C-alpha cells in the first residue's frame, strides 16, 4: 500500500479554506480517481512540537493506493482538472510525497 | 481526535533504520503512552511528486490521541525516555506537528 501525501506549508500570508478542501476538493478527487483510492485522510495543523509554536503545515491530505502505478493510472488522466481546483482553496504550493505504508 | 506527526527530513547524509523504528521504537512508544494512543501509522518515503524526485521526508510517524491534553498527559512522563531512543535509529532532527483530524 502506498500513501500520497500533499503537505501545505504554513507560509506567511497563506490562505487555506479547510472546509472547501474537505467538502469539495477531496470528494472531487475521490470521484475522479475512483475505487483505486482506498482511503483518504485530512488533518488541519494546530501546533508545532514545542509550546506556542506554529504547525509546519496548515493542512495535509493523504490518499492511499495499492501501488505507485495504480496511483499514476488513476490520477494521471485527471491531474489537470484536480490541480486546477487548488486555487479555489489555497494560495500555497504544496509538497507532494509518495510513501510506502509500513504500519 | 488529534494526530501527532513526526516527520524526518530527507537531509543529505541522513541515516534512518526503518526496521528498528517499526519493530522497536513505535512499539516502545505505544507501551509507554498506553491506551491514550488510539492508533499509529508509519510511512517510509519513496519519492516526491515529480518523476525521479526524492521524498521530502525519509519517514513519518503518526500517533492518534483523543485531544492535545490527552497526548500531553500520556507522553509527558515518558518524553525523556522516548526521545533518548531516537539516536538508536536516526541522526535526524524530526519536525513535530500536532493536527486536528478532519477526515
């Protein structure tokens, strides 16, 4: 199982509409990529590790797929449309990471 | 529900023993914090978002708790011992983020 994580850095002046992200963007992504996406997770940053510190990321979204090829096959045909929705909820440039799920 | 994420940056010269992390460190943390920790996740970085790119993080661990106070109460008394195990699997300084679980 692999996890595609999309991390939105907590840069100064950032805008991030978590409600739009959860209620519109992620459901749209799920509808586009279909059953290849086994699970989604979204978290909203609260704090860093030390008292009073800011979170490194405003929000992080995770999509689970069986494999990297399964992700590419499902996401590729819809990438342009999915990426085109990003300005509707944020002015940030996300970091994307693909990971193997170990636990 | 909150998620405490521990992100290990993929710095040059990094060492990270994913087997030790999954088989020794995380089980030790779970044993110390007890039932307050509702779930754990570990992922091992494979790639970035563009072809051939490296992952931003070597590994990421996530611990779920009911609330920030529940995490602090469970983790605080064992923080020194848990942090003392870190050099056994990595030479990296992790980024810690606390987030609210939205989906």
